[in-house]
C-alpha cells in the first residue's frame, strides 16, 4: 500500500515542484504546449492588394484585347471584358468625384461662364451681345471700315448687305471700295480703287479692314475678313480686333 501510494503521489509531487504550475491558471487544466514553431501570420503590408496603376492597366487592356482578337477564345474574351468593366467602374467613380469637385469649386467649372443649356446659352449670348454692342458703338466714334468688293462677285453682294446693316446698327462709317469700277445696290456711292487694295494685299473679295488708332495715336489697319461672314461673326471679330489694336498689341 505504501508503494502504491508513493507511485500515485510521485506525479503530483513532480508538478508541485514546478513553482509556476498553479500560477498558470489561464492555460486551463487541459493545457498542452505544442513544441512546434507556429508560422507567423502574414503582415498587413503583404496582405494588401497592389495599388492600381493606370498605365499598367492600359497596357494590360491592350495585351488582352490583342490576345482576344488573335485567339478569340472564351477565356481570352472574358479576361478582356473583366478588365474593361473594372476600368469603366473606375471611370464612373472618377466622373462622380469630378462633378462633386466642380460643384464645390465653381471657379474651375467652365460651364459657369458658358452654360450648356439652351436657356443658359441664350442668356450668355444676350450678355455677350450687350458687351460687344456697347464697345462697338463706342469704337465707331474713332474707327471705320474699308470694304473692298467687285460688282461681278455674288458673295460681295451678300456681304455688302451685311456691312451696310453692321454700319447702321453700330454707327460705323464704311468706305466701300470697288476694284472693277462699279458700285453695288447697298453702296451706290462707292469709291474706285486707287491702289489701296494693292497696298493692303487684297487678292480676293469681299474683304473687310478695320481702321482705327493704336495706343500711341498712330493709324492702325487690320484685316477683319476675306470672303462672306455673318453679321454676328463680323461684330465679334471687330470687337476682338479693336480692343487688341487699341492696346497697342501686334498681331
């Protein structure tokens, strides 16, 4: 009996001899320590997907497209369409953020000054007409137009009507110059050319020139148009050229 009791108590004594045995209660009664080394979990840096690169995606798109065309297998076409969808999704996300940024920064939005809607375009056009019209009426007090034409030119006859309307609308003086000696109905009191057309290198008609004074007070002459132009186009060109010449800039 004493021998048996000694055998039973021997393991207990062995455990009790370890000073930290009862102190490791968090290990539980069925604690088993595996002596094998455990693999360290992958770091967060390794687990993260590779950053999306636009240039790399573009090259991959071309590569997959070429592969799908050269070998139109289901696998090749699926690979191309999959990447294409990802690119479309990213483009949509980009456009949404783009719009949000423009709303938050109207100074970067070109549609604020040039509205794309029909009503906005009409209002912008009206505003431009008022700005252009006011300047042209003021410019007419110190500038004029040379209008070169030929009586045999059908475009000259139509352009003469435009020039006459422009002069009446903005009060612009017009000097009609005929290169064949004959006048047009819109300008019965025309002036025959006396070498001015040659000095201004007029080779085709109709031709319109703006005559004004530069910033230094010296006369400034600038070609406005050659060929037929509408009234709106003519007004815009003279508005732009007039400001340019009066500021002393060289075209």
